[in-house]
């Protein structure tokens, strides 16, 4: 007989406990411990006797989705699609259901948050036929499984896993125990029927454990749909993939007919760039293994208050503080009395240090009211001593810039002699931020200060 062990799980934070208590010892929530029974059984198999199997993937009509999945959906896999409410998860899932449903294997779309009429209205807005899409509004897990058994689908979609409820588990929909039980049951069904199952999950701002973070170890693939809900662009990232790499990213544009893949993303991000405007710089960033050209904008203006303001949209706020301090201390740019606002255009979130140099040039360009060369890109990490450090995959970044017509690039001097570039793009090597400002024709009177002692002796905010 298999051994049965019992334990208690906190419904708020997921912490296990050997015995019941009125208060969770980890999160201090009252009356949150619920009993779970776990049966331990199994068998051992020699590794050399396990047969080799290959996973035949189902390609989708969305190359950007296939890119992130590693080539397509694997039969029997469980995919978790996470994202903030309103980011476009349901739109993408309905588009996938309409594209992958066939007469022999229809796509079964089970929604616990919307009625069938609401799903029909969305399909009408997206101009989807839905000929081979079976829709059901159901929140009971056992009833949903019964629908899947009767429909024999080729693809099962559950939107969302937080809306389902397992009758055998205590607690309401969305609690940790409910979400885990529903995900485990659907995963067992997917493996047993060799049918891919896609689960939608919400990501809350406070990172609630009942969301996708508590399910990542229970599923095969974890995807996150990111972006600014007010902007048109969305990024599909892979956080976990048992059948491929997590270094890819898909770029989508939200329109009247839903999400559309953007294969040439760099051109779209720069399509509305104001050529000849001060405070604008372009940097090639890496999203997975994919180079993207992003415009970084900056605006400096004399502060009207005693303490200058710093604001960052799509860029790391702490990196902005670092770059402003380096420009003031090492390059002699008097920013102590300047408000600085910076933004990454297009709704992207740029976090890698490779954008430091472009951010510094954009700030200096705005301060001097002098535009950069329209054919210039900048790559490099800025250190606290003002040095420019090398970053990875510079040649791929420059190749993307050259393909879009850029002719000059300011890069770290440590790459001189080892950088192979084509004739279409000329690299300019800079060791420090001051050299980079001079190469970009931004070495104004404030930027001419090269002595650290002179900068240190100057009054706060003085123009050296």
C-alpha cells in the first residue's frame, strides 16, 4: 500500500506545515492553513532502458509565437501565459484558437471570466470566423474536464486558471490551493491525452503567489506578455521552456484586428523618430538573441524648486541617477539645477547597461540643445569613473544598425582591433564619457573640463 502523508498548506503564501495552527508561521495570516493529503508511490526505471521520443511540434500562423516557443506547440505540453490584466492575453489566445482549430481537432476555449456572448463580441471585433472553435463559460474544474473529454479537441485553452475552482479543495477561486490543484489536474489531463493545454494567468502588481509564479514549476512552458497597455507594442518573453530556449522574444503590435507579429521591429520603433531633434539618441539593445534599435529621449530644463526632479519611463531610474552623476562629476556638465526626464520610445522596457552611453548622449544633447547626427548609434556601459565598458554581442547590434541605414557608431575603446564591421558603418572608439561627448560634437564649454580636481572645487551646480 502506498504511504499517505498529510500536511497543511497556507492558502496565502503556500508555506507547508506539519500540523495545523491558527496562524501561519511565515506570513502571519490567521486561519489560512488547509489540510492536503499526498500519496507517495512510483517506480524506478534504468536510464539506459528508457526509449527516446521526439516531440513533433505544431507550428502556428504566428512566427513570433513560434520563435518564443522554440518552433511551435508540443503535444501534451502545458503552457502558462502570464501578464497583467488588459495586456492582451485573451486576445492572443482567441486568435490562436481560431488559427489552430480544425474539423478533426477543434480548439476548445473555456473561459471562467467571460460569457460566451462576450467572447463572440471579441471575435467579431477581431474579425475571426471561429468555425472550429468550441466555447464554454465554465468555472467548475470537473465540468470543464467533462467538456474536454466530450469535445476531443486538438488544443485546449483555459482563460484563466484563477477563475477555475476544484470542488474537492477548500477555498475560493484564485487561492493558492485552488490554483495549484486546477493546474495539476489540467497538466495530468494534457499528458494523458497528448493534447496541448494553454493556461492564462494574471500577474498582479504586488506579485501575489496565487498567480503564475506559484505555477511555474507545474507547467512546461511559461510565457509573459509585457508592454504598456496604452501603447501599441507587446513583447512575448519566455521565462521557462522544457522544449527550447528562453532567450527569444516575440514582438507584437496591437491593432483593430488583434495582435499582429512585427518581424522588423526596429524599423517600427524608429518609424516616428524626429530626425534633427535635440535630446534623442539611438541604441541597439538585445532582447534575447534579437537586436532591436530603440530611441532614447531626454529633456533637461532648469528646476523651479530647490531639489531637481528625475523621471524615467521605460528606463531604470537608478541608471538615470548614475548617468546624471557621472556627467556632472566626470564630464563637467552642470546638471545639479536641472530637471531630467528620460524615456524609451515605443513602450519598451530597456534594462541592460548597454543603453548607458546613449542615455548620456541624449541628456547632453538636450542640455546643449544640439541634436546628434541622425546616422549615429551609441553602445556602451558607463562606469562611475566615467569609463565606457564593453557589452556583449556588439557586432550583431551594429549589423542591425547598418541594415537600417545608420553610418556611425560610438563604441567602447576596448573593442578597437577586435571589432569586425562592414564598410557601411564606421565605428568611433571612446574610452570615457568626455571622449564620447567630443566625438558626438557635444563637447560644449561645460564638457571641456577634464580635471577631476577642477570639478571637485567648483560650487554645486556651477558651469565650469
